[in-house]
C-alpha cells in the first residue's frame, strides 16, 4: 500500500507549483490557493494542530467505505462536505495558502512520522486512523485534489 512519502511530496509540490493561479478545477469551486490551503490544513490536523473534527460517519463509512478507499478500490467522491469543528468558519477551514507554506508543512509532517509523535486524530468519516492509515489517506486525498486540477497522472 503506497503512502505519503518524500518522493510523492516532491511531486505534489512541483505539480501544484507549476499550476496557474487562475486554473479552473474539473469539479468544485476551490481555487488553487484554497486547495493548497485545505491540503495544508488537513496535514496540520494530523500534526495535532487545531480542534478535533466531529465524527459524522456511520457503520458503513467506518467499516466498509474506509477500507474501499484506503485500499484503492474506490476513489474519494467529489464535493464531499467535510464537517467542521465547532466554531470554525468555512473561510478558516478552507484558507488560502502558498505552495511554500504547504511544502513547509509537508516537511514537518514527514519529519514527525518516524518519531512516533503524530497525534491520534479522528477522521470525520473513517474514525480513528493510525499513522500508516493517515499516510495512505493523505496520499489519496492529495491525488484526489491533483485530479481536480488535472495534475493526477501517473499515480
């Protein structure tokens, strides 16, 4: 099972870095800056930053869909509304960010993996995930948004 690692991270930063600022997504309404901010925010979440996200899953998302997605048998669906933590606005949840900010957070995340110090956080639909499952999720989540901007070839 492929995970989020240094090689993948370099590809992500390169591809998003080369994307035009005004690129039009294949689906949804997020801009390049908002997608980069969203990806950065999700990595920060698994670094233990910010409030815990509310669990909005059920038996199927936790025990069936989770495995279908993490094993690559099903892609992450488009336009899922992710539940925000109490008191967090949409603008806070989908902040703009630069590719440099994302690259810095990726480096921090990758450096934390071998230390075993990553927070155990609840995925809003899949429930608790260990470090390896989060690495797999992050890879698939990044690919999902790369495909949104037609950057996902080769994965």
